[in-house]
C-alpha cells in the first residue's frame, strides 16, 4: 500500500501531541564533585544545516544533581556529509556500533576508548561494508548455526521499492556472511517476505523482524513481522499484526521483543510487537517444541487509551518499559508477569517523541531514567530547512528528560536544539551500562 503524501498524517498526530517542558528545573542540589561515568550518555547528534551545525558523537553529563547537567563533555565530528548515524549498540565484547541513515555509511564501528588521562574519547568512526544494503536500523548478536553472528536490519535493503534486508555479519571481523532478503513482489502469494525491516529479536533458532516503513516515508508501510530460521538463515513465515487503522495507514510494526527465559525465568515464550501507526502492542505465543507461533492477540490499544506511536521496549531487573511518542509517555510493566502487560507503577510523563532511554543512579544514589524525546530530527521548518517533515516535527521535543524511576517525577531536562543547535537521534549509556534488556 502506498502513502499518497508523507504530510497527510500531520493533522491526526497533532490532536494527540502534548508539549512538555523543554528545559525543566531540577529540584536537586548541584554539587561540584568529580565526573561519574555512570551518569554520562553517549549521544548521536544531528547537525542542522540551516543552523550551521554538523553531525557528531558526544558524551553528555546526565546527572540531574550535577552542576554541569546537560553539558557536552566530549564531542567528535566524523565528517559525514549526508544523513547522520542513527542508533547505537554495544556488542557482547563491548565494541560500539552505530547504524546509519545514509547509504554511504549505513553501519559503522565507533572507536570508544580512554585517552592518556583515562577519560573516554572517540578515536574514529569506521563505515563498514554492507554489501550495498542501506539505512541500517537495529542490531542484535545471537548464535546462528552454532556461531555467534551480528544481525543488522536494513530498512532500505538494496534500494528496491519493496525491499529491505536482514544481514548476518561475522561478529569479529564485521565481514558480511549473508544478505537475507525476500521481496514481496518476487515471492509467490502466501510465501514469507521481508519488507522495510526495523525491529529485531530472537530466541533459540528463531529470529523475528518487523516490517515498518519505506525509508523515504512515502513509498509504503508494512503491517507484519517475518520469522527467520537461524539454522538456514531463511525466512519461514510472515505474520500480520494489524487491526484498526487510527491514522488510516497500515500498522507499521516498529520494535519487537521476544520474551524468553533469559529475561523471565520459566516464562512461556512469546513475541511482543509495537505498531507505530496502529498505536497498539500485540502478543504472539511461541511453541518452542515445534517451532510454531500461535494466533496474534492485541494486548494494548493506544487509540482508546490516549497514546500513539509506541516505539521501544527496555527493561530493568524487574520492570519492562515501553515508550509512546504521543503524547510523550513511558509505560511500565511487571517483568515477571510477561508476556502479560501488568502495570507496575505510574506512567512517566516525558515530552513529545518519547523514544530511547537509559537507566542509572545519581551521585546521591537515586535511581533515574533518562528519556530521549524525539522520533527523528529532520530539520525545522521555521528555518526553511528542506529536510523538515511536518508530522515528525510535531513529535520532536529535541530533548532528554531525566525522571525519578520510582515516582516518574521530572528532575531535569536539556533541549539540544535550543542549547546546541542540533537534533538528537539516540542516547546510550557510556560503555554500555544503562539497561538490562533490549530486544
């Protein structure tokens, strides 16, 4: 199904947007103490051409009790002229990778080390060979055929209209092992296909990837997930997750979580799927004994609950957190109750575009969560930036807000567009200590 115009969703989204404070005031007492790496985030910043700024990788202080909260402690500009880096991931060995929106650098390894003084520093950004696959999104490390591989979803695939791919890489050398693709236009009706893949998760010998939206945000939208057999590295099944269409488009599954015993002991495995345009969370039971998936079931309806654009699954030792870009909410659930969604506390009210998050403690020992509030940063119409897309601008606050983890209280926030003239594409914990479960 084609989208006739990428601006058509603006009016519907606008009804749900609630503007949060871009620069809230902390109630904590600042203290001039040494830096603590536990509260520092690695942030991918997008340069805005009309504001004269460039893409960068930055290390930012995020302790609301620090007097330099929101300060960029270190910044590295990789010299990328096109689209910026997009998402950050640490490998099990601690190597830092980033997917990218630009065909010239859709996957990169970032050198994050310590300098002669022991301070963290970025030593370089190495764009990797992707065998022509474009617009990298999510990364997961998982065994396949007895060998651990790095799997990356490429929403653009080789650039074909209904394309998209999943690529298996050698997790040590970064060499391409196999490009896994199956265009809907090429396969027989009813056969599994891969289209615009974004989210990724796995358990045992089964991996699931989502079918989200064409990278140009105009050519097409998906409504399914695809199951990959990790022994043969081939797609085996495509499962639709769609009901009502609150914005008139296919559901656009975005992130997916394979609930498994490594996350919840003795759990009955199931797949949870967030649908970006369906505003829903779905559950698909999995029978490990015969490698089969049961009937899909909608377990959260955002259209009737006042939320839209559910995005990420994150978790701590005892809670699952789901970000909803509209109006800017993070919902929380009891981890032990998965795959049921049982509320475990109050919603965390953030700002428009609630998306990625990290968890850490302040210098006084307070448990907090930092939430990145933006879907994508594509410019600003006020500056006549041609990269601006109206409906996305409505769900971008360009900020990180920090909240008390128990109560959800807003403690502090920094707006990167106002303070640094840049958009924020991703936040990750420095050296990878900021969450327990993701994917």
